[in-house]
C-alpha cells in the first residue's frame, strides 16, 4: 500500500510540476478484460503467431482484451484502440510477474501494436487526465505480485513506468 501511494504521489507530483491538475481518485486494482471478441481474433491470432506462439488458437483462448479510451473526449479516432494481455505459456514470465500486455489498433486484418510490456493481471486508472507531457489519456496502472507498471499516452508515444513494490496492494 505504501509503494502504491508513493507511486501515485510521484505521478501526481510530476504532472503538477508541468501544469495545473485536479486531485485524482484512484480505485483499487481489479482484474480486467474479457475473452478476445470474435471480430478481433484473426488479427490478434496472426500477431501472437508472429511472436512465436506455437499454438495461436490456445494463446487466443487464454488472452483477454478490452477497448482503451485514449482521448479523454472519446473522439472517433480512438474507438479502435485496444489492450490485449496474452496469458499463455512463454508470454508470461515469472521473473516479471506478468504477461505480455499490448496496446494497439486493428487495421484491416492486422493488429498494429503501439506499446508492449509485461504487466500483472490487475489494473486501475486515474479518473483525470494530467496536464503533463501533452497527456492524451488517463494513466493506467497494472499490478503484479511485487511489480507495478503505469502507462500514459502522449502525442509522442506511450510512456511506460515500471516500479518494484515493497508492500503491494492486496
């Protein structure tokens, strides 16, 4: 709990130094995502196959996905941004306490990743978009047993901040 509070305080302090911001509320981390929808399975299956999944169908069956609202105004441009976590075999690493997590877009029959990282299976997000780094999204944090990874979208790409926790949330 202490490290989570320190991480949140650090993020808020960084964002306040770069511009005014409202106080943010952050929910407890929770499991996220649903099974990969049928309409996303072919592009994501090709993607995990290209990454070396010996059985792309099994990888898909053990993955979760969800839409990501990148633009705080919810513009039409971000309606196809999705998050996928591949919870299968070598896509999960004990040393990182998480699984391959990818944020990207489906374009035609291809999944195009924008950022990839290993992260835990619980997530939470701030309720506000910070006025820092030209942020285009609310910060999202992914929690493992002793690691947390926070991501935020900016006009120049995604910022990824991994942090080792000494007293992780339950």
